[in-house]
C-alpha cells in the first residue's frame, strides 16, 4: 500500500525559556539560559540547588482552577501545550471526524510529585490511609492524553509512550506511523514532564547524573564542553499536531514541515550509561535515514540528545561521525538542552519543535555555555557554539535517548 504523507500543522510549547512557541523560539535563537536556583522547595540538603523551572507561570492563566487541581503538573502542562497546538493548527473541531483524531503522548515519569506528596502525607499522619481520591488519576502517565481527548472529544487512538527521555520522540514516531497507514487523519502528539521536586532531584542526585555547578547555575548545562559535569533538570511540555497531507491541504492549513521518517533502537547495554561505541545511536540514525528514504548527505542539521553528561555527549558525536562520515562536518549540530535543561520525557517534543522552527526561519539555535574544548570531540564538527547560525535548513534530524538504552530519532523536511 502507498503510505500517506504526514505534515506538521500546529505547535505548542511550554518551556523554561518561554511559555508559548513564539517566546520559546525567540529565547532559543538569542541563546537564553533557563537555569536558576530552585524555588519550588528547600534545597538546603541537596547536592544540586538549581534547575530549569517555568518562569512567570500561573496555571490559572491557562486552566480553570478547579480542573487544574485534579491534575498533576505534568498533565497541566500537557493540556496547555496541546491547547496551543490545536489553536495554532486552526482545526475546526466541529468539522473533524473525531474517530480519526488521536492523542499519543510521551511521559517518562508522569505524576511523580503527586505520588511523593500523597505518600509523604500518609507517612506524616497517624497511619490512617486517607488518600486523595484523585491520587491515582493524577499520577498515572496515561492521564495526559486521556484529559486532552476528553476535553476535545477525540476518539481515535489514545495512549502514552514511556521510554524515559525518548518518550515523546517515541510518541511522535508512533503518530507518524498511524497516519501513514491511514488509521488517523490528525494526531495530537508530544510530551510533558514535571520532576523538579524532592523526589526527582534527590533521585537523580543519588545517581550522580545532575550537574552540581551551584556557583553558576546559568552556565551549568554545557553540552560538549570539556568541563561539563552532568545534566540540568527541566520541566514543561511540547505539542505537535500531525496531519495527513491531503487532509491538511483540503482545509487550507498552514504546513510547517513534513515529518518524513523516524527510527528506534536499543543499546542493550546498561541501565543508564550509553554504549561507549554508540552502537545503538548509530543504529537509530541509520534506521531513521532509511525510514525517511534519504541519504546522510541530505541532512543539514541535527538537534542532538546532548545532555551535558561526560559520557553521553562524546558517544553521540562519535556516532554522528560514523553515520555521516565526511559530511558530518557540514552539518549544523546543536543541543538546545544548553538553554532549556533536560525535560526528560518532554525533551523529544520541544526539541522537535526547535528543529521544525529552524526549517521555517532558516536559523539553527546555538549550543550555549561552551568555553573549554573537549579533546575527545572532533574539533571539525560544527557544534553551533554560543551563537545562532543562519542556514537554509531543508532537512533536520532530532535525537533523543533514554535510560534503559532506548533510542528514538525523527526527521523533518521543508515542504517541497
């Protein structure tokens, strides 16, 4: 059967550097850091005292207070970003066949703050099990797409993908395939995460995964820099409206880009560490190129996973050199996590949005905070350091990898 073409017709973003897609993009190209001391809880006893929190954000500016109280923050963020994307796509909700509209959402952890608070309240009480009746519905990771579909009446496929930090890229790839195969006309996809709390910070600190650059938080996320010491927690959500090309054309929709392919793989190596030779990362990029029907030399830019960890950054760049050969030095490589921090399950979504907007605007956002070269990184690679670079971006790839060895990759193309 002939596969349908899939295009992006709506975008929504709620990030540490901007509370909508336009503010997010403006901050990206200006090289703005979203990292600052944590305000959500007392970090006195924590090794890391900073994160990339949302700024100037009040959930009641977006959601009814009563409804918001029934949701964990990760689900609130999902609702806000998806609402923006749906409005941006100018979907006529009364004219859609809602049985052919799905919601596929990524979340690596889900309602961890709800779980933490309910258990702590129980432990600090008299032992009587008096839990909030919304405890379970607020906590479960699949409630985000559930709430989105309930609000809009979307009755197509509805589920959450969970593959740690690759979750939302996994969701985007699943959505691509369902539309390609003709099962849906429209899918709202993306991811959200809200782990800046005692449990999230404490857990990642215990793994020695987070930066502890407390004296200079705004420069702590420094992918590819020789002095990087770990990633920075971020929070928020990214949403994309994916649509069958013919469906989008028939209603005169604005098309940002075409989603031409994706790939998945597993490192099958270690719970948290990347394979030192990048075997799984090499495989996922090759799978993505093959799935998209393009050659390595067709790619203009890559938004890397680039978390600012000592092992991960080197392994990914070595994999890029392996897959793209001599063309690797012609690619604009960047890591927007240098500005947003790591949004875990939402990372793939907000980074896909950055990739799509680089096509629309002809600009590749920078990798900020780079000062010291790493002797293990090829100096000929263009890592788009510290300043955005103008470029006619026709094809851009976005990489996301997760604990457990999960690798996901998606690739977008300027519409012909």
